[in-house]
């Protein structure tokens, strides 16, 4: 339960990041947490989707 909450917070950090650098850091933290937990089955696909998603204020 506690680990699931941590993953949810990391996902939110990725989605709310204001800059590309902040989003990249948050994405790496989320990837690392999932690898530690063992949720690596579709990790690469989800990470790619998060990287490709752009916030409206991105150039």
C-alpha cells in the first residue's frame, strides 16, 4: 500500500512537471521505483508515452 502511494506520487510529479528537465527527472524516478518493485513488464512503453506527452506550455 505504501509503495503504491509512492508510485502514484511519482506519476503525478511526471504529469505536473513544468519543464522538460523536471519531467525527465520525475520519469527516471518513476522508472527506478517500478524497477525496484518489479513492475517492469510494460515499463518501457509507459515511460516512452510519458516522455512523448507534452504539456500545453511546452515549446
